[in-house]
């Protein structure tokens, strides 16, 4: 069943241009017994997250969201549902799908000429990378000099290339099987930031220097999604590139106060900053005006 929750295309508090009015995106939520967040149990069910993301898009942009709840994570079935969406849907945002399944869906939809497909993992990757940059900054370490360790890197395959594109100079992966030969606490004596994607880091391994993706990904995803959609929609974009995600990282890091890990979701500059940086990275006209 497909529920249409379009709502009105009201004006955005971030000052959007007219180009986005009338554009539609689909928010697809996969709710199965296996749905879960990267590295930990999901605390916000996918269909609830779908409604929350749709409300966020409606409130922050003139884009009209269409909610599509589904009950299977089978990549082929999901691909057919996406390709069967109404004509004119510019982008699809998928919640509740693991990284392998989402990569398969993104690849097949692209090959068959469908709309650009984004996943919650993509926006969480951008937020985690931005939190890494701000953690380095708070320690007085330039990204190129930063040494970052990632646990469970396979959960977020885009993270490493995005961090490299964001200027991080030294990345290494750590697995629990390495614990005996390379204890994580000892490893972190010679590294600056720990990104713990699977929650396997022992307590105290990197106090004040650990970035983790929360079990409820919505607060992190909400920082990225409206601005990213505003930049991608209306330009016939078919794939989400590393450069676009790295542009989100730059935007978040630039507007994060020095005493915070990430900006507030209520920061009026947030949507316009992300949209501006992504649009510039892709060579598109900037759809949002600056808000000071």
C-alpha cells in the first residue's frame, strides 16, 4: 500500500528559491524483523522515521514528500517499487535497509534510469564524518594531520572515501579479532579520533574522542537530508557521489559552534549551508539564500 502524504508546499524558513516548488520526493521505509541501524538496535521504527523525515522535508523545504511504507527488504522488490513510483518523483530516500541491500537498490535503479536513491546510511555517514572533523578541530589537529581509526567500517562503505575527500590524512580500520594483538586502547594512544560504528570499543578507549552513530539515526540524518535534497532535485541527478556527501560534511563542520560536535537541527543556516555547498560541488545553481 502507498500512502500519499504530500501536504502543501509551504515556504521554507531557510528562504528557498522558486525552483523547488512542486518537486516531489519519495520517502520509502522498509519495516521487517531484520530492519536495524548500523551497529546497534534501532530505537525509532522505520515507518515512524519515514513520517518524521517526511515532516522534516515538508517543514524545511518546498519539496513535497510522498510516504511509501513497504514490508520487504528484498532489493529486487524494492527496486521495482521505486521504479513504479509516480512520474515526476525527483529523488527517493530509503530508511530501514542495510548497506548491502541499499547499494544493490541504488545500482539497479540507476542502471534502469530511475530517480536518484539516497539512504539513511548516506546521511548518517555525512554527519559522522562531520563530527570527526569537528572532533579533530577541537583537539587542534588539522584534518590532513589527523589519525582516525574506524571500527566496523563495512557498515558504512562510503565513510572512508568521504573522510579522504574531506581531507583526513590517515585512516585505519580495527576489528574485534585484532583485540589481542592490537588492543584498541593502546592503538588510540597514537591516534586522534575513534569512529565506533558497531559499538565494540571498550569503555575509556578514546575518552572525548569517540564518534558513534546513534541507534536513533534521525537526529543526525535530519541535519543533512533537507539541504541535500534541495541541492539534488530538479537537476536530473542520477547518483549520489562522494563529492556531494563530502560537501555536506564541509557545510556541517563550518557552521558547528566550537563547543559542539554538530550544529543544532534548529540552526537557521543549516539547510541553506548544506544546499549551497552541495550545489557548488555539483556545479548547480544555489537554490537557497544565506540566512545570517
